[in-house]
C-alpha cells in the first residue's frame, strides 16, 4: 500500500469510509485505488479493482437515493470498476445490505465530511416519460427509450440474430449463438408449432423468432413491437430471407390486435413492460386472440418476493423505465383469471445469469465499437445494468419463467402427456 501523507486528509477519510462500508470484506478480494495513486491490494487475490477517482466520489455514490447514486457515480467515472463487474456489484450490494443501525451513523458522518460533489447536470441519457403510467403513448416512449439504440450497439454484445432475451444452454451448447437458437426452438417445441399454423409473437424484437418459426416450422407469423428500430430491422430481415408470404411485423400495441385470432401465441421478454395495472388486460387480450385449443407461452422475468419490484432509481432513469417485475404467483393468478389453464412453469434463471455474463463479456470485448455506435456513458450504463442483472439472477433475487398456458376445448389442452418431446 502506498501510504497517505500528512496532508492527504481526504485520502485517509475515503479509506476509512470504505473500511466502514465494507467491514471485514474491505480489500479482501478486490484492490482499491484512489485518485492520488494510493493502492491497497486485495488480501486474497483481486477479482476487480474499485477505483475512487475524486475526493467527493464516495459522498456522491453512497448518500441517498441509494438505488440511483452508486450507478450514477460509476457512469460519471467518479468511481470505476476494473475487472469483474458482476463481482463488484455483488460486493457493493452485500456491503450496503450489511450496514447495521449501529454502523449507519458512523458511515453517514464520514460521508458528510467529504467534499460536496459539484452541482449535477444530467449528461447521461435519461428517460423522461409523460402521461399516465402504462398508457399506450407512454409505453411506446418507454419501449423506444430502451430498444431504439442504434442497431450496431446491440450487435456489439448480442448474437448475430440479435436475440435479446434469456438463452437456453442445452446439453453440449457452449456458445451464446447456439444457446439463443436452442431457446427459440425450445419455445416453439413447447407450443407444438406445426406447419401452416398462425403464430403471434408479442414483442417480437428484431424478428429472430418470427423468422425461425416461418423457416423451420412452416408457420405463418405475425410479430408486433412498439420499437421503430426493431420494426424496421425485422421487415428488412424478412424481406432479405424471402419470407414476406409467411412472416410479417407490425408496429402495434398488443391492446390494438382487434379481433384477430391465432393458433399459438408467444411472448418473450415483454411481460416486464406490461405493468401490474395492465396485467389482467394483457392476459385477457392473449386469451381472446388465441383459438380454442391453442397454447400461449409467456416468457418473462419475475421478482422473487411477495410484492414484486417496480423498477426505480438507476434502472428506471437510465435503462428500463416503467419496468415492473411481478412475482410468478401474481402472473399465474392473472392468467388463470383470464381463463387459461396452466400446464407447465419452468424457471431458467441460471441460464439468464449465464446469458448476461456472455453479453457483458461481449460488450467489454467490443468496447470501442459500442462507444462508436452510441457514447461512453451509454456503454457504461449498459455494462453496469447487465452485470447487475447477472448478479440478481445468480443470487436468486430475480427469476425467468416460461409459463405454458392452454385454452382447452372440451377438456383437451392439446399438450403431449409427457415432456419427452421437448428433449428429443
């Protein structure tokens, strides 16, 4: 360790603050560096380096609101993470969660004695939504904020088909590319998609599932999205594949489907945007749009807890505005109230942790290309968001469920008697 000199009062204060925050975990498996060159090595081998880049950094990061300020401090480079970002998020969340009532006043006092940060002018791209929560207009704005980055930005971390949802690492599959294709096939097998059937894909992304359903399964597919970038790219890919007679994409809210009906429906990574206020409407709409005897697969993130998690703070401002992660029990009740019979529920949370780690690694490997497509603040936001999400799935705070829902006819739910077909 480079020792602070007698004049380095702010350096000593920052070190004392970190010791108070982390307790026995301070510098156990991470290095610490400070703006003056002070370096404190990890005692047990470093998984990451926590860099404190300015005397006001800790005050800016760890005073309330605590769901916003640590992330904003990282985005602005007041603090930095070099190395394993997921491990850093895990360490910081553990530290914050372990601040006791006895330790809290000491930590607060040290933070308040640090220099005040300068007046903050928002420079990172932040969501500024207007109107009633989960109105059609506001939902379109929220979706646009999250998904309408330049497509080259998404190419910097997704697979070649731009599948932006949990992959499925089936036996023997090691690559992100293979796992995303396996996920799509797994979903289409679960609904028993057959040639000539009409499939609705709610929240179709850039069209990967629609293309696969038309090409390999011979279905007629309608994908709907509120993202203009996804809509344009999906149309381009369908045209290039020569599948315009079997697949199409519309810029459409699920609430505006009208009286159209389908043999099968899938919704992959869309229910997180619906909101608890509209959950009943969402399942009612899917039920009306499904032919009797059909199947609906709902694939979405759930919060592990009694009341769910309405996204706030850093995530709401910079990443996922109006996101609402509900418990699986609440989603299941809403589906049953709409008339669905629940036939299968599968939790793939370990697969999502692995998917997010692959995305984070890709983003870090393609850092300069991602910045060229957007800007550095956006790339830092997404690195933290994906690493933090990986930590949430790995620790079990979040889960990802595939729920297979049937609309039976005379008691026939049109599902095989076993699940063997899924693994053939």
